[in-house]
């Protein structure tokens, strides 16, 4: 129901019922008003009920029109807003859009299209798209637009274009559909997709694929892909390797290439864990070819996608049948060589020279008493283990080898066993690589233990050169030794003495007691001579009842003392035979090498003539050749003997200075022999004579006893400086006869023992470390310390420090002096000091107590100074 005002001002109410107003819906408002006015006039004139109804219908329709008009305005407003939003989305869309008419002219473009085509939007409007995409594309674009207008769906086509502002061609794809405008006009809405990078990547991928295909075809290894153990792809080389065709393998299980299920499963167990972990599985396998023959292959497998093994596995296969055959042949040769090496007691090694590591096998190490890993060998360690008598010769042979003069090396030498004895080895090596620029080389060689052979040779030589009755060198053997010492004396100019001794009245012994007793006498005299001489001296049976002594590095006086001491010991020793005691005397003649012009025969003749002079002068005496006087030496020997027996030795001390704190920290005690006329004997000659007289053990005991008394007195003296040590030297005689040392150990208080330092020369330690440790064991067990004197002297070897618990290292004086002028000497000393520090040893140098000496020694890193002057 609604109301409307008529032209006369009357308000009419209209009630709409279904279908009443239908005939007025197409009339305009003005027509309705005119119709209403006419109806109102008739109503007044006729007051007809029908006119009144008609008026109500018109008023109702007017209301409906008003409502429809409002809805239309709202719809128009919403449409304008939608068009605005579409315009914004169109302009700023990331995809390039164009609007084209039927002639391919650009009617619309967004910002992305303008950027892609290289022109401003205003300049694009009205331009033919074909012209924008390049001259060659005009007709193709026009045909494309026409096809799009003729299509009901989306039309797509790719164009290769060169847009303005770019020299490079680009790949564009046009996707178009036809849209109908509000006004009924049609337009081609086109998107431009830049496919340049995609097509470039596709071309590169295609090229790579072709290259990969060519590479796979040319590869010497087979390549394939399996998925769920089924072949998906195989290379030509794999087909050639197996003898199968591609059709025969693709889609088939890889199991068909294995000789049995066990081999197939073994290969899978080995390589699967690595493949599953994203790595590469590697395994040797056996494959069966199509003709039934077996080949050995090396497989490498990797997952295409480690996170999804179902995506497949790529694998490579290499035929290693020939390599395996060579390896088996080499293994057979190696086993044969191993048997030969084991049977021949041969070790192998490789070395880098100079100074590089030495790799030795187990047999090489076992020869020296070591297990693998217990001995690290290099050039220095190897040289240190070689016997001092063999070392110089080997060191001389290395430079020519490095210089390329030789490519092979062979030598026989001795190496120290872990247990201390010497092992003879035959060393054969060959150079297999050289670096001329670096001056280095690599060698491989063998070590054969020839100790038994050398011992057998030694036994043969011993039989040839030794007297069967006495065990001494025979005339042949002693003559060879004399020739060696004579040649050394000619080179060095150092003297040596030669003495011939003859048994007095030996013929009468033979006549009275028989030749068996005579043999006993000869053996007894030989044993006494051997025991009384130094290890460096030579003793031999010259013939019959004559003996000969060779004493290296010995002057006239000392030789005479030695000769008389030895004769005296022979005379003192009684020989028990047939219930009687025989005392044998000797007559001796002495000659000392004088000059280079003297011949060896002349020297022997002089000694022989002197021996006959002794016989003529009444026997049981020594005579020096050419009137050489031994009386002075005999007198000096008597003075030394008397001083020892009467306890008349004077004990002197040398103070020990701590170079860091500059405080006195101990002293060394030494013995001096007073001389009746000149006050005091020279210490060097005095000790040498005492050694030859067999008195050093007694002198050692006197000095050590004095040290113990001094330590006891300082312990009781509360004003004495605490912790100071007292050093006392021990000779070889004390080491060989340690009875007095054992007694001293029992009586020595523990408080004094910890401050007593026993000093032994390095030369004795190097030759007999085990013997010295046995001799000093009781004293060291009580807490005494051990000092090694003469460290790094001539023939030095520091290997003994592994076994010997030295607390002090007294450096060789010559080494310390040479450090002031030689960089090599300083480098050597630095190594010794580093070793001493690592072992906890205190280093000591001998020298004068002046400021310059102290500063020099401290700068070198030496711990203490043993002052040379006595007080």
C-alpha cells in the first residue's frame, strides 16, 4: 500500500493487490502525473469508482519507481567503486597486462607491461603490439590477435623479441582471452610472461644433458640407476661390461648380475648403511656376465635423494678383474718374500735422508729387542744406536749417497740391542726417489742379523790369531794390532810403548817339572798379564816363553811403571803344582815410539835388545831401550804407593756455584799426592800412574770416605749451609770391584746419602751401563745421586740416559769452550740442555770463577759452575 499527491492537492491512498499495477510499469512519471490529473478530473465529474481505483494504482507504481531509482543509484555507486578497484589492481598487478583491439593496437597497459616492453604507458597507448615487439613480429602478432578474437577460450603463443632499450633478445609468452565491455564492445585481454631466464635455463639444462650423455657414453666406467633394486637406466659401458642389451636389463632386478643370492645380499649389507646416511657406498663385488663368465667389479653407490631412497640410487661400476689378478699375484710374491725374510731373519725399512723418519717393520725392530711402536727411528736415533767404532765410517758414506754418486748402499755394522749388547747387521739399501732441488732422497732396504756369522768369523779369526794354550793373541794377531797402533801413531804423533817380556829360567822349570807344568806356568803368567793391563792395552804371546805388551797413548815414565807393576804381580803370584808353589820372574825390555821416521821393525828390535840387556843385568827387571831411564817413573810410583798405603793423600775441594742464585751449593773432593821435593805431583800423570799401579780403587775409597765424614760433620754443624752436596769421582777399578762400595752403602747414614753425589765418566757409562748400575745400585738405593762427567765428549752417546738415573750432567770442557766460537756447538749444547731439563738433570760446567765465565755459562743456560781452581 502507498500514497501519492494528486495535482489538486488531494492525497490518495493506493492499495496494491497482485497484478493491478502491471499495465502501468512501462509509463514514465510525467505520463503517470498527466494520467492521474485526467483521472482526478473524471472523478470530480463523474465520481466514478473505477477512476478512483485507477488513481490508486498509479500512485502505488510511483512509489515503486522511487524505490527502484534508489536501488539503481546504489548499484551505480558500487559499480563505480568496483571499477576503481579493478583499475588499481590492473595498474599495479605484478603480471604484465595489455588490452588490444581487433587490429592489435594497444588500448590499455599496466605498469608491469610498460616496464617489460621498455616504454611509458602513455607512449604504448595506440601502438601496434607487433611494432613494439620488433619488426619481424608484426604479422605474427596480428595473426595471433585475430586468432584470439576468433577463439572462445585462452589463446597462447611464444615470441622471441627484442624490446626497446635492450640489445638482448627475450622470450615472451602471450596468453589472451576476449572480454565484452559494458557498452557491448569486445577487447583482447593479454598477459605477457617473460620466459627468457626459464628458456635460458632449459637450454643450459639441455646442453648439460647432452654433455652428460656424451660423458657417460665415453666414460670408462659403467653407470646406472636402480629403483627398488630394479634397473631404470644403464650406460653403454655398463652394457658392454655385462654383455647384456639395454632391453634385457631395464625393468629387471639387479640380482640377475650376481652369481648367487649370498653375494647379492653381502654387497647390499656393506654399501646400504653409507647410502642411507647420504654418503657413498663402496664395495668390491663379483658379477656374472651374460656369457656366464665372472668379473670382479668396484661399485660406488649414492642415493638420488637421501631423504627418500625410493627415488632411486645411482651407481658406477669399474672392472677391476685385472687389478685383482695383479694383487693376487703380488700377494703371492709378498708371501714368498715374507717366507724368505722370515727364514733369513731379514727386516725391511724405508728412510728419508737426511734427517727424515725411518719406517721399520716388526722384524727389523725385533732384531734390536723392540716391539712395533716402542721405538721411533730417525737419522739421529739410528746413528746414536750404532757402535762408536762403526759410526764414523757410516757418517762418511752418507754425503756421497746424497750427492748422487751412488744409488745403493751396503754396510756391516753393530747396533745396540735394547738389553745393552751389540747386534751385527748387514744393511743393504737402494735409492728409489731423489729430490735434487731439496737435496733429499728416499731409500728402501733390508736389515739382516749377521751376529751369528760375525761371531763365527770372530771365532775363526780368534783361532787364527790367538794362542791355543794361553788364549792371548799369537804372534800373527798381536802383530796385526801393533801395525794398527803404529799407523795411528804415525798419523797422530801420539806415543805408544812396546815391551817384550821373557820368563826367567823357564827351561829349568820344564826340565824339572815337565812340559805339562810348563804349560800351567805359561797360562798363569798369561792370565796375570791380561788381568793387570787396561782394556785399551794389547797382550800377546810372542813365542815360546816370550810375551809382548803394547800400551797406546803412553810416555816413557808411565810405561816403565806399568811394566814393573805387571812384573811384580807375576812374581807375587804363586803357581801351585805337584804340591809345590812356583814363583816366576820376568825380564822385560821397553821401547817407546819416537818419531815418524822409525820403522815398526826397528821399534821391535829395540825392545828385544832391551830385554836381553835385562837378562844380562841379572834378570827380574825392566830395561828401557837406548838408555831410556825408568828410574824417575819408578820413584814416582813409589811415592804414590806410599801415600796411599800411609793415608798421606791430601783431599782438596772444588766449590760448586749455583749460577742462578750466585750461591755456593756444594763441592767436589779430589785427591792430591804430595811430592817430597816439588810439593805435589801433577794430577794427570798421578792418576794415570795410580791406575796402572792398581791403586785407584783405594784412592776412590779414601775420597768417598772423606766425603762421608764431611757430610756427617756438616750434619752435626748447625751453622753449615743446608742442602749442599759433596761430589766424589769413581774410577773403573771401583766399578769392576764394588765390594768396598757395598760396605760403604751399609754404613752410610741416609741423611748423608741424599747429599753424596758419585761421579762416573761418560765413556765408562756408555760402554757398560748395566755393570755400572749393578755396582752403584746399593749406594743409589740409599739415596745417593749419580753425576756423569765428560758429557758430550769424543765418542759420546746419550742413549745411556734411558737406563741410567743421572741427576747431574758435567759437560765436557771442550764443548763449552767451543760454544763461544761455533754455532753448531751451541746447537748441540742446546739439545743436551733440553734433554737434561726434560729428564730433571742439573747441568754443570767446569771453569774459573770470574764474572765473564759466569755470565757466559748463564747465558748458555747451564745451571752450575764447578770452579777449576782448588782451595
